[in-house]
């Protein structure tokens, strides 16, 4: 029988961080297609050149930026929750991809005092 999401992540990152990881993943599932749709909408409305089209394009671009910032904020909350669980400082930039093998290697590096390079997600 396959393990559930909670069975995999709660022992690694704790209950609070697991809830935040699920929330962050769901946000990402909305942000990516939402921003693609908004970008398509922006290209058509801004290209129309009308006042209404340009205004709608700017509003859509602002919504896309807001959605992206909301996802970034969820990653910051996830980093804080993981920091509380493992007891070492964690920033959003040094978070690994949340796959079990990559996370386990990253956690070993953090606990050994080796600072993972920001932006490098394959450990």
C-alpha cells in the first residue's frame, strides 16, 4: 500500500510544515496555470491598444504578480515551519525541491553545518 502524504512528510518536517507544504503545493497548482492564462489575456488586451484593453491588461498583469507573490509568501512560511522543526535556520532561497531523497540529503547537510548554496536544488 502506498504511503500517504502525511506518512511521508510528518516525520521529516512535522505536522505544521506538512500542512504548509500541502497548502504551498495547492497554491502553485493555481498560480502556474493562472499566470499562463493571465499572460495570454494580457497579450491580447494590451495589443488591442484601446484604453479598456490596456487597463484590463495592466490589471491582469498586477493579478499575476500578486499570485506569484502569494506563492512566494507560502514558501517563506514553509521555510519558517521547517526551521522550527529541525532547529536550524532555513531561508526560502535554500529550500530544496520537496522530494524525499533531495530533502533528506539537504537536511543532512544542514544538520552537519554545511550551508547549501542558494538556488541549487539538487542535493
